[in-house]
C-alpha cells in the first residue's frame, strides 16, 4: 500500500508532534500543580514569620507593662486604695512620698497623679505608651492620665486581674488620628493582685512590620483584622489596595470571607477565595491568639500562576504555528523548539522540587524565550524570598543564642551546651569550667557611666574570644560575669586557660582616652559524667569568690600604670578630693546630713576624671600612696575649715578619710594629721580614719597614735574578712561600715537578710556604731531601718561630687546640717 505525501505528513505529525504536545501538556500540569503547592507553602511560612514578629512586639509591650506595674508606688498606692475601699485601710498615709500628694481613697479617681507619673516613666524609658489608667480588681476606674483616649474597658482590667496575666482590648483610632491598643496587666502587692494597670499602647510598632510587608509579587500583601460585635471582622491596618481600610472597612458575621475565618484559625490555613476586591486570590490566614486578631497574607491567583498560563498560551501558539509550517519547516523548526521546551519542562520540575538555583537562560527573542524568562524570574523571586526568610530565621536564632551587648554566647545557650559536658549523657570523660568575675566593675559604671561600662564589657568579650577553647565556648553569664566552657579538658588544662585569661586582661583597656587596668577573679571547676551542671557551676562560683577574697586575681610582675598616673598628678597638682554625704535618720522620715567621706580622684591632662580603680591598687602599698593620702588629708581638712568659716556646715560636721595600707603602717601619719588640724584649728575628733580591707598588716602602734591624736577609727567592708574582726579588737575601732555586698540581696533573699541581721547583732555586741554603705534603692533603705540601722551612705542619697558642689549636695540630700 502506497502512502501519499499528505498521509506521510499526517503520520509524521502523529509520530513527532503528538508526543511533544503530550509532554508539554504533562509538564504544564506538573508545573501548575507543584507551583501552586510551592506558593501555598511560601505563603504559610510568610504568615508564620509575620505572626512571630507580632508576638515579639507584644512580648516587648508586656515586658514594659510588667515593669511599670511592678513599680513600688504603683503596687503600694493601688494596694492601699483597694484595701481602704474593702474596709481594710492601711496604717499610714497613702502617697505623700517622693513628691506625690496624699491620696484620698474616697475620691472618684484617686490615682490620677500616679497615672501621670507612670506615663512619664514609660515615655522616659522609650515605651510606646500613649495613656495610662489604674483599675481595681473588678475593672473599676481609680485614675488615669489626661491623654486617655477612652474610658478603660472594665472587662479587660478585670480579666487581667482575674487571670494574673496581660489582657488586650479592642484596638481603635483616637480622635487625634493615632491607632491605639488597650491592654491591662495585673498589679501585685504583697503577693496579692490588687488591681490592674491599663495602658493604651501605640499600635504602630506592632502593625508596622505587617503594613510594610513586601512579598515576592506585585499583588502580595498582608493585613490584620480584629473581631467586632456580631461575629464580623474589622481591618486595623491599611490594605495595599485600600489605604483607608484601617478601622473603617468591615465584613459582617455572615460572610464566609477569609478575613473573618482568620479570627478562628489557631494554625495557619491556606485557602483560595476572592479577596476584599473580589479578585481570586491565594490566602494564608492565622489567628494571633493573645489578641484574637486575624492575620492574612495573600497574592492574586492570576499573578501567582501567571507563568503557567503564559506557558500554556505559548504552547498553544507554538503548536498552531507548527501545524501551519510543518510541511516546509519541520526539520528546521520542530527539533529546536522541542529541545527548548524540554529544557523549560526540566527547569520547571527542578523549581517545583525546590531547586531555585536553576536558570533556563534562553537567549532567544520569541515567545518560548519570554516564557523561559518568566520561569527564570519566578525562580529568582522565590529564591530571594527564601533567602530573606532564612536570613530572618538566622537572625532570630542568633538573638536566642548570643548576648545582645557583647555578641558572644548568652547564658541560655551556654547552659544548653554544658548539658553535653556533664551528667550521664556526657560524651566527655572530663570537662572544666572557668567562672570569671570582673573586680570593681561597678566602680567603672559609677564613675564613668553605664555606656563606658558597656564598652568595657564588649572589649573584655573581644579579648576572651581569643582563647583556644576547642569545641567549647566563651559566654557572658550576666552582668560582669563570664563563663568559659572547656569540654574534654582536665584540671591542668583549665588552670592553664585561667592563666591565659589573666594574660589577656593584663593589658589596660583604652576607655575614652584613658588607660583603665582591670583585674578578674577566676574560679576553676572540673568534673566528669557523675557531676551535674549545677554542681560544677556552684563549685566554679565558690572558687571564684574565694579567689576574690584572697586577691588572687593578678599576674605576678604585671605592669603598674597607676603609679605613673599618681606620680604625674602629684607633680602637676592634678589630684582632687570629692565628697559623698553621710546621712542619718532619727525618728523622722527625713534624712539629716551629719558628715561626708572624702574620696580621691585624679584629673588627666585634658581635664577628664580618672577613676580610683585605675591607680589606687598600684600605689596603696607604696610611698606614692602615703604622699597621695597626705594631699587628700590636707585638702579635706582645708575644705572643712572653709565650709565652717562660711557657715555651710556646723562645728559638729564629721569627715571620714580613707588611708592606704602604706599610711596605716607609717609611724608619722598621726603626727601629720595632728599638725594639719592644729594649723587650721580643726578638732581632730571630727575626723574618722577608715581602715581598708586591703590593709592586711596594719600597724597597731600607728593606729594607736591616731587615736591619741583624737581621731576616730572605722573599719571598712566590715564582715567580709576575718581580719576586719581582728582590727576591731586590736585597733580600738568604734565604727563599722557594713559593705554593700551584704546589702545588695538582703531585701530579696531571706538567707541574705538573716546573715545581715546576724552581722548587725555582732556589731551591737561589740558596741560599734553602724554605717550601711552602698544603699541604692528605697527597698534596701526600708529593710535596713527595720533592722535598727540609722546611718547610711550610697547613691540613693548622692554620688560623690567635687568640693565646690559638696555643701549644696549635703543640703539637698539631708536637709539642714546637724551634728551626729
């Protein structure tokens, strides 16, 4: 049977064209299916990421609100008003402290002033708070700031008080055009919830990232809705294609639209439905559980699947063209076209499998090339979105593992890593820890400011990262404490690592143009699989504290830059004496300044103040220390004489002076102090000489000579070392200054409080006057006064100030100056 040419063409078309068309159709279906799946997965992941950002913003709001609600005045005033209204009025007056007026619990809104103060504190702390109100346990209004946009929702306040956790109200637009988010947190006083703090927060920091959402397509967008009465939903953010949607556009409760469905979707759901423009869309919806908001992330379906439709159109056009020219051009056109289509199909399949690096790279100028370029662009956009998401995930992981100030590992990550080093699951036969505490770091904060302290912590972290820790890590444990984990290292290796740390910290730190020497106390602990992480940490901490007490924090032969600083300052007359007031309380609640402590400072060539920790440790046991002490004594007595002459202090005003270990061993110290007092006509009985904890070999004869001159003797840092107790017995001490380390946690820890109370009883048994040092908080002052202590010193009253500012500071901190 002969086959005609026409039949041959038909047969050829059937043999050649139909398989190509079938393969193209299969590829088209495959691309469309997998591309849809990919887009739905990406939308779901984007919705989860946006929800995490919203939750992080709400976490910051709750942390700030809890901090405000934990304020002493908020707890005390609210508790007092609540108790009074419940028929249990407190013993004293509510308010009338720290500049507050007395609070009248019977007033309709007794806590207006407190609300204004809380708002001021929030604004000073940088919190996004627009208004504040205080509510009782049932949501009743006790007072609010003048900026309050609406009457506080009693259900929100009552809900927070009942649940003991934050509650959120309905977001709204204020009359000033500001979007606000009401929330309430419980107020706890004496372990009892006495009310709630109602805050109107700026909604912008929460919704801002969602409003600024940029997806991988022209029509992609994200927006948030909140429930309204009747089961409906209301936009609280502008939409990409409706900028006036916020607080204006609503959908009713009978509508099945995704915006309303998002209010009841705890887990992310992906749906296909017309959006608010009635455009067919692919949407990922999720409920923000804490606020009840609905989050919607969407893209137009036509744009999402556009490359597939474009590919379909091109395939149809190509097939039609092929049928028309098959007789005259099939050898020239068909084979190359099929090859290009196969490349597109393979590329599309690789894209659907997640290989976003594939590029077709078709350089032609026809429809197939345009389709290939669309697929390439889609792959590039998806790749960019994936990289952005991975970068965000890495940043979140970094924040979870790294200390935000220093950039090294944080306490949480260090604890997780140590779990692999100790205990039954440990894979190491032995491991070690170094617990590092910076000596006198608080002095840097006090004298140079917290910014300088942060800069110093970052510099220390950079040096510690030079350590060879193998599979271990260097972490900031908290405050000025660092931890070095050494898995698989024995005790000898750990001691070598501790020496290496001392070497790294031996070189003074350049801090704002000043060389600041730094020492660290290091505790070493080694254990095997039988030792728990907690036990190894406690062992290292105790070893560190023991080293701090014994002074084993320096390298032998380390350089002494402080000696040069003191020598140059004495030669050029750049030493200064600053004063910190000593106050006492009798029966009244107002303090009285009865004296001051003279503290040495040095000025550098540029007029900057050099803190004492930068030079005193290097000279206190040398002749330079004696010379510096005598300059301070002469200057302090001269200032006292001038203040008394000008009527700034009375004749009973006392002056405390610190003597270095070298001066306490110098026989001529007493004679020198006596001669300066005689020269200025000052009674030596007004002077108190403080013996430092570093004066380990005090000359009893030298101290006896000081007593004969007439000065009083005080022991500094009382109770920290056994030698302090010996000084009381051997040196005729009459005053004990209790160190701040005994006080720091005594108002929060029952054990620390009991130890402090025992120390106070010991002082009274030895007939010693007590001065509490380092008082920084009102709670500490109340606790110390409850123990019967009446004399205090610390930043709660005033920091050390130059001599020119001292009299004014004495009056400001202690009212009128009266004798002790």
